[in-house]
C-alpha cells in the first residue's frame, strides 16, 4: 500500500502528519511525503525587471524551506516505520495538479491531506486544494482536520 502525505508548513499539515504517524498500518505500507511550491511567474513582477532577481531568490528560498519541511517530516515517519518505507519529494507547480500527478505516477493507494477549513468568501477566493484532490484523485483521499478547540 502506498500512502501519499501532501503537506505544507501549516498546522493542518502537522495534524495530518501526526494522524499518519500515530496509527497502525499494514506491514508493507510505504509513505511518500510531498510538498509543492507554486512556481514564480515573472509577470507578477510587472514591468520592473529589477524585481525578477529578487523573486527568483525568494523562489529558491521557498524551495529550500519545502525541502527542509519534507526532510523533517520524513524523519518523524522514519522513526516509527523505518527509513526504507519513507521517501520525500518537493515539486514546483500548481498545488492540486502536482498532488494529483504524484498520486498517479507513484501510484498512491491513499492520499492524506490536511484541510484549512476555509468557508464562505475566503474559500471562493482561495479555492480548496483538498476538495479538488477529492474530486479528481485516482485513489482514496483522507482529509484531516484540526480538532475544534
């Protein structure tokens, strides 16, 4: 069984990681931790080409941060399940598309993702990655929410 854990640096992803790490799995389960960084679009810099080098540097820093995040998350799962059963990956792309592509390519039997729980207008503006993944995934999807406080 292949479990794809899609994460970002939010508490929602931390809850998903804890959920995966804290349960019993079949002996042959393998885990892939995936983080996706949206690509830099030069047109966002407007007509000021002097901003492009700064934006490229910011993109590099985002990728480095994502690599650290998946490395730390993988280490947590490796403590419980062993290094041979855990891998990590960072991709650049549209988040929902990259998650779906990774699930198809690996192939995943289950995608686990945290939900930000947005509603109303903020959901309309920002969209819902978890909803898009559920709607188009090639496998089962588990959405982990934070416990109500």
